């Protein structure tokens, strides 16, 4: 496949993505992993579908339609972050999850808000690079195979076959037969442990050339990393021959050949377009930067972060490693517990950029029961799979699961409500002894029934001791 065809095919995949689920289908996919929270699922499903709809519009109208950013409001452990995590896997778009608390106002020590856009650009570049590499994988593998065979069995002639004498042709035929035998061994993996001398190829940087970015005053960590990268590009280390195993050489040479087959400039422009058109940023803990006007101290810096965040959400151009990136059509999904503040404590301009607000429900006892057993990767299934590696078979009964759910719910009621995260603590304490003893259990004790009695016997003492339960559960 020619490079032009590869570029066209990848671009076609982006314009007509396989991800074309309806909002109802998106919610169904999320239901496989997240219990309840139908309002939040519906909101993100519509936001995703609108992105698909927008790509089908004319260029002039498409430019005028901006994403409707979302704020998810709810206590910790009810599924806000999990919705975002599953969303990223579902949509296949450049996705970045960040904590709002890691950013500080420009001029203070810490990361500036523009760094989230630079991080999104890097994620987009890696996505596109992997897709382009996938397209040229077979061709790169063929070239790598020839390179390794040239090292194992160097060519004996550098002339074309028709230019060889009759005697040389006989030798060349014998050489070709030997080469094909080595090729068969190479493909079968019989040469994987053999060592060969190889010039370790240096892979190019994502942009193809060193690039110095302009950073804010508080972004010294990024500046330091950039200077080191640039110095490394300007003064590369000498590449001497090194002995490595054939299995490692296959990967190194294939990667290098793939880079040669890819048009770095077009890949870079595609990465920028992907981030601009499909990028999603999940801004967690946004309530931690909510500070009312007129206050002093920490609230002043929090409000400063909001004002720095405002142009990014409204739409601006940020300089990144792969070029200038516009943020106008990036979808922002913010989330926060808002138990010490409320959305109206955010500055009015920022509130206006998040028109969709969704309140997530507190989890009930029945929700805990479903979380333990319904999702594809539920906690009970995870522990069953983990201990099965030691040939220990866990059998969670219905009354056992319900007892675990009841204990988790009660602990949330008595102490700090941390939502479904309480289940992790309960399960870990419940199965601590079993996990420790698993490798040494005799064959007749490898099947363990997790019923109500088992749960109570393991946790009853801790639950009854209120002071102890606060620290352990």
C-alpha cells in the first residue's frame, strides 16, 4: 500500500468513524459497567452524539456549533470518574482526565492550565501514530525481516541477478536457498534467542524536529523537560553497534521502518485536527477551585485558576509540541462533590461555559448489591479471577453479596460517605486471610463459600468496635 493510500485510508476512518452509536446504545454500553446514574449517562450520551452529528454538517455551520460542556455534581464514589473513564474507552477519541487542584494561577508555583491542552495534544499524537503504524505494520515487518536477514546472512553480490556470470549465478542460487531457510526459521521464532549486532535506530520525535514552547511563569517542570529533550535532539548520542537478541531486534527495526513509511507532517496535522474536533477533557474536583469573590487567602488563588481556565474553555489557541491547537470545540466535562461549595461559587463567566448540569444520586443498598454482581468487571468477579490463578474457587452466594452491601452501606451512614469505594475496603478486609493463605491451601480447601455467615465471622468484630471500624473500614 502506497503512503498516499495509507494517509487517505486513515483520514477516511476519522471522517466516517466506526463509533456511530446512538445515545441509547451509548447508555446501554455504560450500563454494562456503571450502576444507576441514568441522568448523567443520558447527558454524556447526547454530548457524544452531537459530536458525530456536527462532523456531518457543512464547514461554515460546523464552525458555529460549540460543544455543550457538562458539570456532574455528586458525592464521592457514585460514579462520576467511572463514567468519564468508560467514556474514553467507548469513544476512542483523545481523552484526558485531570484534577483541577493540580493547577495554580499563573505566577504561582505549579502547573498552568494550558498544560492540559499540551497533554491532550500528546495523547492525540500517540493515538494517531498508533493508527498510522497499524496501517504500515505489515510493510514495516517485511522490511525489518530483510534487514535482519542481511545481518545474519549478508548479501554476497551487489549486482543485479541478470548481470551475474553463470558461475556467480550458481552461487547466488545457493545463497537464495540458504536465505529462505533462515527466513523460515526467523518466522517460526527459532532464531529469537540468537544475538546479532545491530545499529540501534533512533526514532524521531513526534513533531519530526525539536521545538521550544513558550511557557508561563509557573511551568518550570515542563520547561526543564523541554530543554533536556531539545539538547538531546541537537546533540544525539553516537549510535554504535550493540549485541541484542533477534526477538528484540525485530521490534526495534520494525518501529524504525514504520517511522520511515509514515509522513510525519501529515500525521502531525491529523493529530491536531483529532484533538480539536474530538478531544475530551474530564476536569475532576472542580469544586476544589470554587471560591467566592471578596474572600482572601486560598480563595484568591482558586479564583485565579478559574480565570486562567476560562479562555481555555471559551476557546483559544495553545502552542503545543505538535503545533498550535485551538480549544474551541474540545468537550469539557467537569465533576465535583460540591459538599463544601456549590456551582454558583464558580465565577459567573465559567458557570456560563458549562450549561449542562447533572446531579448524580447517592447510592442505595440495592445499588451496592448490583455494583458487586452486575457489571462485567464487578468486584466479586475480579476477586474470583485473581484467586482462580492459585486454583482457589470463590463462591459468592446471594446472601453473602447482600451482607457485604449492607455493611458497606452502614459504614457510609455511620462514617464519611465515600460511596462505592467503601466496597473495595470491605472486600479487601474480608478476603485478606484467604488471599494470604491461597498458595498454601490443601486441595480439599480450595473451594471457599462466601455466604452471610462467612462475611459476619470475618467482619463482625470490626463492625461492633466503632473506634476500630473508623480506622479499618
